[in-house]
C-alpha cells in the first residue's frame, strides 16, 4: 500500500491498496544539471526518461507528487491497440498508405509496452484480450465494417467479430448486441506498470525527484531551465509530460487538451466462479456508447468498472452511486455486492481525440499529451520516440508529431463551456 496523499480520488483506489513496494524519492533543492529534464512521472515521462537513459543521456525526472500519481496510476488498465479514431476514419483522413503507417504505429506502441513488462519483469497482472461490445444493432454493424476495414486496409486480422449470441461468451450481459475482440489487446494493473517503469528508470541511472512541482520551463540560448521552489534543473532539452496539467507550465500548449473527469469502482472479491460468470473471456471490455462503460476483472476476482463522465470540475457526491448505476445496468445480478474501492482522475482529451506530440519552435522543449482515453499504450510509444528523436532517430516521432491538432476554441477559459455543450449533445444521443 502506498502512503495516503490527501486526494480521496487516489487514496481510496484499489490500485493504491495493491501497489508494489515503491521507494521514497527525494525532493529537489538547489541547482542540478542534466542532458534531459522530464517534467511528470506518468507513463509518458517515465518511458521518455528510461529510453533516454538507455541511449546514454543523463536524465532527471521531476514530479509534483510521485510516479504514478496522475492518470497513469488511476486508469482502467485497458490496453487497446489503435487510436481513438477507428480504422475507417484513419483511412478516410490519411489515405491507405499513410493510414496504415499510422495504425501500425499503435501496434508498435503495444509491442513496446509488452517488451517493457517482459524485459523489466514488471508484476502488473497483464492479461490478454480486449473486446468492444455493441450497444445496439446498428453499433454491431459498425463493428462489422470496422473489422472488414482492419483486415482489408490495415492487413490486421487479429480481430474476431462475435454475434449477439456468441458475444455472451465475452461478457455475460443481456445488454449487448455482439462484439469485436482484439486479440492483441489486454489489461493490466496500471499503477504497478508505472511503478515498475520508475524502478526500471532508476536502475538505468535516471534520478527521480518527487514532491517537486515545476513552476516554469524556459528556453535559454543554449539550454533549458526547469524552475521549482528552491531549485532549478538546467538541461540541454526538456520533456513536458504533464498531461492535463500542461497549461500550468505552458499556457499555449495547455490549450490543446482539456481534462474530463472519469471514475472507477472495484467490488468486493467475487470468487473465481462468480467473476468468470460475468466475464467468461477474462478480457478487458468496453462498449460503444459515447460515454462508455469499461470493465474487467482484477487478479483477485473483483469487478473493476468505469462509467459515466463529469464535465464540471466538482466531484460527484458519491463516486459509488455515480458509477454503480452503470454497473448494475450491465450486471443487474450484482445488486448485493459491496463496493470496496472507488477512485478517479482526469482524462486529457484533445480537440480531435488524437494525441498532441511535438517540440516547441525553440526546439528544446518536447511534449506529448491529449491521449484522449487511449493512453495506456500510446504514452509508452510517445515517451520512447521523443527520446529516440532527441538522440537523432526521428522516424516514428516525425509521423506521430505530424498528426493534426488544433487548440480548443475559447482558450483556457472558454474551452470548457463550449466543449461541455458538445459532449452533452453526444451523450444525450446515446440515450435516444
Ligand atoms: C479514470 C481514467 C481511466 C482511464 N482509462 C484508460 C484505459 O483504460 N485505457 C487507456 O488507454 N487509457 C486510459 N486512460 C488514459 C491514460 O491513463 C492516460 O492517457 C495516461 O495515463 C497519461 O499518462 P501521462 O504520463 O501522459 O500523464 P499522467 O499519468 O497524468 O502523469 C502526469 C504527471 O505529471 C505530474 N505533473 C503535472 N504537473 C506537474 C508540474 N508542474 N511539475 C511536476 N510534475 C507535474 C503529475 O503529478 C503526474 O504524475 C484513463 C485515464 C483516467 C483518468
């Protein structure tokens, strides 16, 4: 169990309760020098740091709290190949050749995560398989079109379409109208993946400082300075891996993504038989609603369920009640089951739902954020390829940073009401 932080949306989490042992990291004070300073110790920052250290750089990581405190330690643990855009949208927007290269980049992300888990022996309860379940018959036809496009245009045949009847072997709920399995998907304990990365980075020579909030990052003539209360890190390059909090360090970049709050619960242990009766496939499951339900079984046979989104910054009065109603809609038989844990966090969402990855005009500050609920795999890719680009291999970075991006209209003040209006419209369409 990690120490309490005072944030109820972290402290009451199943992941905190079952976290692997983690060291106490020092707080930075005084002036330090490095080749690379990374701000933020989630998957993005930790993989950038780890890869940079492997490539010979001296790296310092600074986090306001500690590794895994952000979305990386709170997410649904669903490993979903691909992007938030489906394959058909990618082909339409980029054409077949470039579209396939972009899709393949997401498979590269998946392979990199698997390689990290295996290479560093990260004990993160990794299990195979991800299924997307159709909310209605028209969504099922949509999944069928998607499977066809994946096979035809992406040369990707690791998906299976399951009819409404066969779909019960994936998820035993009467709510769904069939589904699509991605065999290269999976699920894991997200916080333990982050803590495992932090340990691997430390082993590779990275120096991590916790409880160290960066106040500003400034590009100077021949270096960059990350300033904290009572100290600085001077480096050749900086990586902003601050996800939903990027705007506090760089207001312009912050305008490219916004936080959407999302919550999870974990039931009491259900026992192997009852758990298997709910999700016979033991895969990660998400459905096709705009405000989606996503769920999976934990290693100790709890149901971990995420559902509902909140567009206003206040917490729901009861996270249990807020999420449980969605869980009971999928699994009405769980009425008698106790909720043991609840938690939540901010999903960094970009305007077009593609990650925003790049470097500033001055060239010394690199950034990656706005993974739009698809960050469990893509962040490891982003972090690693930024480090590789710094070391001179810009191939994958060039492709990822060429994805289109636009700031939200209205700047940091007005983006919220404008975006909320749009999201509420789509959420309402689900109910019609
Ligand atoms: C509830 C929830 C469920 C999700 N479910 C899934 C899922 O099932 N599958 C999936 O693919 N994706 C999911 N996501 C998205 C995924 O978790 C994120 O895309 C990913 O973790 C982002 O990683 P990151 O390293 O970029 O950011 P984070 O993990 O948020 O890390 C950012 C770090 O920066 C630090 N920081 C911020 N500002 C400063 C500063 N000024 N100085 C120092 N440090 C700073 C923070 O403390 C934090 O540790 C989910 C997200 C949430 C919140």
